[in-house]
């Protein structure tokens, strides 16, 4: 039940997500490379109660591939570079690069300087939500009256016509 409007909700979702990755050391232990792929399929049917009818009862696919290379420059200093590509039927392909310098002065302690571009896959509700908000315009006149009666706030509202504060 949606609290603001009192309408009933129905939501049936299933997600299939498969991800695989592998890593290999190179140049002794000085370097490491990690590569992987990700495949995901989401199925959603809210019977029009969460998603609008034009965007409901759907199946969406997401694909990703990533690689990361680490190189130990000096004993406690490593350079890291990474790249990820994400694609979907919901958004155009996104490229996410990352570079980092990692300084490890002692075991279990590290200082990291990272520069990257991040991408967060949007959820279906953030893209297609179609929820009734409630009975419409709310009457906020009681709150406005309290603000106008307040000795600190009231004088600042003198130039604002009554009934227009929240419009």
C-alpha cells in the first residue's frame, strides 16, 4: 500500500546475474592484471502500480566488461589503472576509467589517490516511476501562519503576499 495515496502496489521482479573474473600476476609479483565480464537480465511487472503502463512488464539486459592493471613501481608504491564498459537496452554504452597511486608504508595501511569517472546503472523505478502522489495540492496555510507569527522568521516574510509562500 502506498502511504501518500492509499493505492495498492504490485511488484513482481526477477534478476539473473552472472559475473566472472580472473587475475594473473606478471613480472614476478611486480604486476597483476584482472579481467572480467558481467551479464544481467531483469524482469519486472508491477501491473501499472509502480511503473507506467508504457514501461511496465519488461525485461532489460545489462552487459559489462572490465580490466585492471596494477604495477609495483617501488616497494611500497603501486600504480593502478582500470577501465570498465557498461551497456544496456536502457542506456547508451558507458566508459568508466580509473587511475590510482597507492602508497603502503606498512602492512595493512595504505594511502590512495584515485581519479576516476563513475557510472551507476539507474534502477527502473528511477527511470520509469509512475506513482500517484496523493490527493493533489496540500493545504499549507497553517504552517505559513506559524512561520509568519514567529518573531525571527515573520519579519523576513513581510514582503511575501499571504497564501503565496509555498507556491
